[in-house]
C-alpha cells in the first residue's frame, strides 16, 4: 500500500469526530495527524473517547493555531470537519488560508451543514444566520456519494444523517420516474444524532422507553433534501417530513411514501432501485423491511420497497454516525483522493447491540 496522507480532524470532541477518529484508526491510506479541539487542547484524546484508548493511547488534542503552524510539514493534508453548524465554515476558511500561506495542498470534507447549500441565501433561509465563508461555497460539492459519479470541486460536503437516509430512498424513485415528485417521510433517529451536549430531548430518563416527534413538517433537513434531490435528478420535489427521537443511541429508520407515477408494481420498482444501486458497495435493496441491528456500526444502508395500487413506501436504515456522517465523509475523502469508495470502510455489523 502506498504511503498515507495526514489527516486533521476539526471539532475533535464531538460524537461525529469520535467516529471519524475510530474509522481513521483502521484506514490503510489515512493517518491522524491532528485532532483539533478548542475546549481540550493538550488533553489526551482518550479523555474524551475512552473507547479509543487502545488505538490512541497517547495522542492529544491540538489547538487550531498549533495545527496551522505545522502545515509546512507535509505537502498534502486531508481535513475532515466535524465542527458544529455555523462554526465549521469559519474554521475551514482559516485552515485553508493557512494552507495557501504555507504553499501546501489541502482537501476538505465537511460533515456539518455549512457547505451543503449552493448559496449563502439558501443557507441563511434554512439556518437563520449568515454564512461565515460564502466565498468558499463554489469550492464544495454536496451529495450522497452514490448520487454523484464525478466531482469537479476540490472539496466535498456530506449531507446530514436524516438527509442521507431520505435521499437514498427518494432520489432513485425520481430518477427512474417511478413516483410523482411529492413525498411524505417519517424517520426515527438515535440520541447520538443530537450531539454530545446534553439537552432535554436527549437526557436519558426522558428518551429511554420513549418515542416522540420533533419539529414536524418544519425540520431544516427538508429544504436541504429538496435542494440536493434537484441537484441529483434535475427535478424539483416536495417533501413533507416528520422526524422522531428514538430510545436508542445510534441508527436511523426512515420510511418514504410517494404516489406511483405509473402502473409499475412492487417487483418493477424494487428492480429499478436495485439496478440504480448495482455498483454501490454500501447500499443494498433487500426483500424484507430492514432492521437497524443489521447496519449499526457500519457504512452500509439497506432499502426495501413496498407498494399497492395507490402508494409506494421505501424503508431505509443506516447508522447516523457512520453512513450518515463520519463514514460518508471518509467515503468522500476516498473519492477525492482517487481511491475506491470502500478503502478503509468495509465493516462487519456487530449484530447484537
């Protein structure tokens, strides 16, 4: 195997960053150089992620300034940003400026929402705040990797976890003309999707043995999905989305409903989706409704198709921290580096979690 590329992880103490660090530990072409944390510079990575103590026994978090000062040490850097929405863009802008000053190449993959929109106005309309680095938007492409064969920009952004599940289900329906472009979706996510900072809706006594909807029909992922679906298919869609908080830590179960566009039955639609993802190493169409335990901890996604005379329903399961965030980001790193999507990402499901 060829030599490795050094990786900088931004937003180093969050759950997504922790998942990125875990995946880097087993990647044959990537090696962690710096995990940047504004709150814990100098502290051991294992102090934030005790489950990673065996693979990072002595590695420590670094400050952003320390990391930028070290950029001349290598000719090409990979940056994976797991910094929070609204914060990531300014940090990415600063480190890219540092790379330009040091005369080194830098490839960035952003797992936050900051580079998902094609315009600063769209970002502001969804998140209610001005974009911190609008001059960089044209340098990023955002898509589920399976929906973009070629990337023309130097950097990439990973759609959100809910968005990834919904897009995997509805983009092929639109692309093959199997459904009318008006969709209804319901999805349940694990508590890790809310991030590391405790909130009322993620506090264990409230979430355990509980299930509840939040931000029904006004969740910010809906306009993001519509924009990304248009980019992937060239068609406008409508999406009516109700997310739910589930009583478990990780995984998303989404169901997307649509009205058939023609007389095709379930076998025809199933075959169309299976053909759409025939070259994907991580997305499979299965006969029975998929289960979270079949994908938790992996970069895999499973889809099943069901229909009657008046409706199509596509179920999708994926791990919100892997395929929906860290794994999808590393899949983009592989793609931008000219490596197979699968490099460092084949992961056997745990099975009993």
